[in-house]
């Protein structure tokens, strides 16, 4: 199994029942790839499995950064205190290693449930909206196109900032190259398509 899609593979094998619809969509579309258009030609970016993985890991990177930075800026913050990600150093390690199925479940929970005050961090108001739009494209049935409108373009700058920050703390990021590939393609093309070609 590729380390790049390990968390998705584990997620698809089972987990919380609330994610059964997401597993069904992912299993039905595993044959698709993500493409951008370059000079009137389709250019393959990555598989849809890889894209779902980096979107999920990217969302959890944003969560990790928010949970660490908000208290430093004077905001009390909580995120699902009953959930597995209460401890920021543990979450940082999970994000860096990028192989836990809990990253996929956590990222899906982010769709509607960010930490309180997360929008007060620079760029996060747009980034949270953008993440939701990317999530919709990845996990809702019959989605075929992702465009860079309504905050989507705010996600990649946040991720680059966070990856740089995590590396200063000594983390080696398993999904760094794929994040640059996938989100970089979205920045260049302003639209990605999910196709069976």
C-alpha cells in the first residue's frame, strides 16, 4: 500500500458509521483521476484517492495550527473535546506522518465544525470556506469539477505557511510533495476536473 493513500485505505476499511456515505462515494469513484487543462490538453495531476488524502491531511494541518496558535493570540479554543485530537503535539505528529485513518475522519468533521475563533487567524476565514468547497468536491456524490472561487485559493497559502512552521519544529512531512502538486495545480489552473480518462 502506498504511504500516500494509507489513511484513505484504512478509512475505507471501516470506522465510525456516520462516514458510511463518504466511504460509498469514495469506493465508487476510486478509478477517477484529477486533471487540469494546460494548452488545450488535459494534464493528469494525481489520482482522486491521492487528492482526497492530501485535502484531508491539509485540513488537519490547518486544524493543528489553529489549535496551537489561537491560545497564543489570547483566544480560548476547543475542538470536539470528546474527540481523539485533544493533544496538539500528538496531532502534529499524526499530520506529519500522514498515515492515520483518523485524519480522514477528522478532516470530514472539519467541513462544518472548525475550532471556535479559527476565523480570527490571518487568512483562515477564507481558508475555512475554501476547505469546505474542496471537501464538497471530494466527498459529495457526482461532483466533477473544483474551481478556485470562494476561498479555495486561500487554502494553499495557509498550508505552505503551516508546513514551513512544522518543519521548524523538526517534523518531516510525508505528504508535502503531493500537497504542492495538487494545490499548486489548482492555483495554476483555477479549476480541476475529476475524470475517467
